C-alpha cells in the first residue's frame, strides 16, 4: 500500500461553509428531480441525469475523479464489485456510469437523502433479517438478467482504505444465477501530494455529518477509479468468483498511485458529464 496521511492544512471556514451550502442545495435539487421528474422519464434519461448530478457533486466538494481502464463498462448483466471506503464511493461510481446499488436498508430511512437514493432504483436489504438477503438476491438476479448493471461492496462494511477485507461470497449469487460478468473496480483516495488520504473514510461510529464536514475541509482530494479485467461468472462457484475479484482489486491497490496494470489504458481525468 502507498504511504497514507490525512492532509492537516486548514481550509478556510468560509470555503467549507460554502461547499456545505452548495451541497445542500444540490441534494434538494436531486430529491426534487427523482420524486417529481423521474417517474416520467425513460431509464436512459434517468441514468444521464444521475451521472451529471453525481459529477457535479464531486466538483462542488473539490473531488478530482481520475479513471483507469476501459470505461464505460459493459452495457448490462454486469455485477460491479468494489472496495468500500466512503459514502462518496456511490457518487464516484455513478459519476462514471450509473448503476443500481444493493445497500443496507438504513440508508432508505435517512432524511431527505433517503428519498433520493430510493428514487434511483437502489435495492435495499434488511441486514438483521436473514431471509431478506434471499429476497434482495432475487431482485438483483432479475435486474441483472434484464440487462441492468448492479453494484455491491462485498467487504460488507467500510475501511479507511489502507486494507481490503475478505469478500462475502453470498453477494455474488445473483450474477451466478444471471450468468453474467463480474466487473472488479478498485477505489483509492489520494491527496494533492500523491499520498493515500484517509480523510473521506466513513468508518466506525463516525457520524455522517462529521464525515461530510471533514470532506469539505480537504484542500485537494483525488479519487482513482480502476476498472479491472472482467470475470465471466459462468458455472464457477461463487466463493471462487469472490476470491478472484478480491485478488484483482487487492493487486490494483498494491500498485503505486497513478499506476495501471500492464497492458491497460493509463490514467485520465473523467470527462465532465
């Protein structure tokens, strides 16, 4: 892993307040769009709006998105699996290519933001109910078989980005059933000096507002998004698929920042949506 740190240089309070206020307005606009406009739009139009909205959110928060590998991803029946560091991860992925996430049900009950998350087709699972995983897996399988791109964070929780937890193989069952492809994606946050940053990490008992306020105070934040080689689900056992995806992401995170795998397209900034 690269060297890590949290940039401690102070950001002017007025700038932080400005970013926070703009984010609040932007979120309210997103809620209004998903509740009043989305019901009348075709899926392709919804995805275009989601991509533009997420790209603008990253710009408001001064997050510079840089991508590696082949984008966009395959059109459908693809399960995106990524390491999980921050609440920003969802918006980072959607800024490149909108996907349907499988998320914990607690997010659906968040004030304001929960309505927006529901409106973009997120699949929610009650983690305290074992049978609910079967229900959500069935929904995810149907979505994949219907041509959707679904995304999961198979670690099952967030880390500060300096480690990768073992992947939970149960989350791979839908793509096995749908006979599609797995797209491993590695996410890494770095600061303006090129050191890995833990500032966006949303871990432990840290309240969301505290995490958000910390992000507004980062002077320079770059997020690297690596699209790695796709893995055909085929007839392989889900545990083998989970290990293969985990190994691919682990190898990508072990490389220095800004370095791609041999034979893959190099680093570039994401196009403005």
